[in-house]
């Protein structure tokens, strides 16, 4: 009987210790995006997954409600290096996400400098070498590296950062390096817990040693999510998944931003001296554009007939050099294809054409 009582109290003591250790562990939720490429608006394209910041924002807001210890990062490829007009609106949209860190892989302009930009090897007044985030006593340190900067980044990790890394409970690297370079980094610096890469093969997450490699694909098609428990320097992965962008309805908050962007873009186009006829709808596309057949035979004729408009429709395949020069002269920047240009107005991409063409013709007929 005495042995049973002793064993009983021993069991209670062990369970209590385990319970205390479990309660002392903190749970951290990491959300990540990859290679957004300036994608504001969703695209209902049959050939690719739907995506866009307007679809991702409701997902992030929902996760933030559920997870108080949430950190959200972007690995770069966010902004378009030759389109400062659009970057202004992408930056405004990214602000709504309340990112903790965004890897800066292109030179910053005034539109993006208010964001939490991280670049461990590029100097700049608006960028930080690393970003430290604290959640319930847990320190998460976030690093960033652009393409072709492996050597400089390794020098930084071995030198200036060697002291700071000791304070981190969780270290995240936002990387635009190649897969091979990222693996080399993980082998040389095994204390990096997570590398958010630019790999388009987002399904193929893997580990090298204790380092987790993940990606959220491209064009804001997915939101990556990882949940960790962290206790006394030990990091344990609890769960990991990719959430499709179209899991929720589009954000109403971003609609106004997108309308402002399209209005500004069309205002710029009206001021250009393109010397193209105002009685022609110019359709710029690649020769393998399946949607263009629908444009030619159904969409454009139906809209013109509905509003008693008379335009000649001319297709410009961009494989021909002269057509490409005309396209660049009108657009100024490479935009989504196919693109329509008529009467000083521009519609770029299937989604915008489907949503705006009828409305513009109706307004023009008044």
C-alpha cells in the first residue's frame, strides 16, 4: 500500500512538471508571402491559380484575430523595378497587412520607404540590416538578402551579426538567392531556423539540418503559415500549410486603392502623344493567348453592339519587333496581357478588361 501511495505521488509530481513545461512554451505563428510582383488585383484565369493582394488581406486579418503571437513577413519580389506609379499603390496595400518585415531586393523609392524594409547587405536610410520582433517574451530576428548577394551576406553573418544572433529565439531569413545558394547558407549557418525562399515550387518544403525551407509561390496566390512552440531555446514545428488566396472574398479596403491606380494610369495615357487612331481598339497580346479569341469573336463585338459603338479591332502580336515597340510606347511599362488601348484609355489584363470595358463604353456613350 505504501509503495502505491509513493508511486501515486511520484506520478502526480512528474505530470505537474510536464504540465508546467508545456505551459511555459510559447506558440508563435509565422505568416509569409513570396514574389508578389505588384499583384494588386485577383485574376480569375483558368490557366493559373487565382491570386492578388485583395484576396490575401482578408486571410491575414482572420489569422491575426486568431493568433495574438503573429509575425508576418514577405521575402521580396514585391515591387516592380520599372513601375513607380504602381509601386505607390502596392506599398499602400502592403501597409494594410501590417508586415513585420519585407525583404528589399530592388532599390527603394519614395513610395515604399515607409514599410518595414530589411536588407542585410544593402545600405539605406530606410532599410534595416535586421529586424527584431518580440512576442510574449520570444525574440524573432528577421534577415533579408537579395539575389547575387550570397558572399556579402555570409560576410555579414560571420562578422557584425555574430553578436546579435545570440539574442534570437527564432531566426528567419527572407531570401531571393537561388535554391543552391540557400542550401549553402543553411549548412554554413545552421542556427537559421527558417528560410523563406523565392522558389515557385511552393509545395516542396524541406529541411537542411534544422533549417526549414518554405515558399508561398508567386503573384500572391498563397499565404504560407507555420506554427512553432518555443521553449528554452528549443524550436518545434507544430504545423505548416499553404492557404489559397481565394479562400475568402476580396477585400473591400483595397478596391478604392485599385480604382485610384487605374484612374491615375489612364490619366497618364491620355496625355501621351501616341499618334494612333481614336477609332481603333488596339489589342496587344502574345500569339498563344487563348482569351484573345474570345475577345475578338465575342467580348468586344457584344460590348460595341450594346452601346452602338463603332471601332475597328486590330490585334498586335508582341512577337513582332515593331508591335512590341508600339506597345512599349503606349504602355510605358510592361503590364498584364492582353492589353487594350483605345480612345486614350488603357485596360491591362483579363480581369480589368472583363470588369471595365462595358462600363467605359457605357460612359463614353453618354
